[in-house]
C-alpha cells in the first residue's frame, strides 16, 4: 500500500514538474520571440472555425449589402450558445488530446508542442512590439505614418488623430489588452497546471477561444446581437476574476493601493464592460493620467467614460511604464506559482 502511494506521489510530482517546465518555456518563448511572422497562430484556426459557423447562420442582404440572421432571435441565441460551448470546449479538448497522444510517443514532443502553443496564448511581446512600432514612427514626427501604423492595432478611426490622441490610443490598447491578452491567459495556465497533465495549455487555449469569440461575434449591435450574446457573457465571466486579481496586484505594486482602488471604484464601473474599464482604470490611476473620451468608429462618435485624473500628460514614457507593470505582474504570478508548487512537492 505504501509503495503504491509513493508511486502515485512520484507520478504527480513528475507531471507537475512537466507542467511547470511547459509554463517556464512558454513564458520565455513569448518574451524572446513573441508571435513569429507567417507562423500559424491557434487564434487563426479558432477564428476560421467561428467564421465558418457564422457564415452558415447568416446571409448577405443584396439590398443593404449587410449580413442578416437566417433564423429568429430565439433560435440565433440558441445557436450562439452552441457556437460558444463547442468552440471553447472543442479547442481545449483537441489540444489536450494532442498533447497526451504526443506524450505517449515522445514526452519531449508533448513538451515542445504545449510550450509553443502556450507561448502563443501570451501576447506580452506582441503587445510591446505593437506599441513600440507606433512610438518609433512618432519619434520621427511623421503623424501620417503613425496614424497608419496605429490603424493596424485599433478599431477606432485614426485618420485625423493628433499626437496626443495617438498616444492615448496606444496606452488604451496596451492597458485594455494587458488582461485579455496577458494576465487572464496566464491565470488559466496556472490553474490548469495545478489540475491535470498539460492543463496549462488546455485551459489557456480554451480561454483564448472564449476571447476570440467575444471579439468576433460578441457585439450588442446587429447582426450579432443574438448570436453573440452567450460568447460576450462567457468572456465577461471568465475574465472577471483574473481582471480583479490583476488590479489588486498592480495596486499593491504601485505602493498606493488605497488610492488606486478608490479611483477604480469611482470610474471603472462607468464603462459598460465589467472588465475593460477596470483594466484601463488601474493603469490610469497608477500612471496619474486620464484615459477615455471621444473616439470615432467608421465616422460615428462614441464617448467613452473618463478614467483617472489628468495629473500628468500621456507620453511614451508612460506607455513604457504600463508595459513594464504588465511584465512585472506576469513574472510575479509565475514566480509565486513556481514557489508554491516547489514547496508542495518538497513536502512529499
């Protein structure tokens, strides 16, 4: 009985060590390489599957040249739930089965496969590269080129943005995506790594699937109002906890947690999203800048709530500081996880 128990503990320790190794390799790959150009990204595959489903339940209206649902609102809501559940669960299970199958053939193949895919879930390097590409053009005082470069990363109209508005757009992109693209996937990677073999990449991919669904169909506007409702709610729910943990971590790192939390409580809830307002507001409070305001989307004015106090102007150094805060938060979570797991393993 004791021998069987020891063998079981050794098995758990070995597989936990594998999960930790995958996590460390993935974090290193993202920091060093990001997303290499021309490599197939898992989000592209997920996006293709979502697009195929969407095309099957919508059609082009020849009169308005806009897409319209093929079914009643109730049926579209049901189909939206089926879409979200199948994409999220299907993505996670497919990756997990592949990793397990590879581990039976050659464990190193499974580790490499899982590390590369998990690195693709972390967008820290890509977020940094995107921000720096716009700032690099601004440094040579070429506003037209900066506007064009910015248009690759944001949905707002960029044709007439001033330098200050470009800087605000970059900082808002960096802060809003800090959670969706960096800390939330990491949260699920850490959770999965504690639960089962290759669980880190499995849950991280599942979260990325939910995030991709939200970005593609999770709109309140027609024609996605009914089809995307389940995807939007699912992403909100899955992001809620990692968002608050990120806000708490950053507030503590700022050394003024009470002030930061008060600003977030005052301003963040004004945003219709339960998460993006908090994500942007915590950075605004720490950096002592103000985010939000007037943005144009396809010529239509949309007024976003003002977040934070305009104590200091938004500058390239503020954007660099925001990126640094995200990186420190990421490393802190990884380090804390490894330390806790190391202590747990040593007890056995």
